[in-house]
C-alpha cells in the first residue's frame, strides 16, 4: 500500500478538529450545541488524516 503525506492545510484542519474535540470533552471550551459532538470531532479528524494518507493530493 502506497501512503502519501497530507497537505499542510489538511493536516492543520485535522489538528484543529482534534484539539477542539478534546477541549469540548474536557469542558475547557463550551459552545452551545457543539460540546455534545466532542467524540465526533476527534473521529472526523482521525478519518481525515487517514484519508489524506491514502489519497494523493488531499
């Protein structure tokens, strides 16, 4: 299987989503309506990074 490195923008988006998910879960950041989706933020960040490693140019 051939893996590619993600573009900088994709990597930063995934990092921001992951950090937001962690902060929402810990209660450090509380935004009405989004705090309940903390786990989903982290999962989406992980999937985005995995896809970026598999798809060239992402």
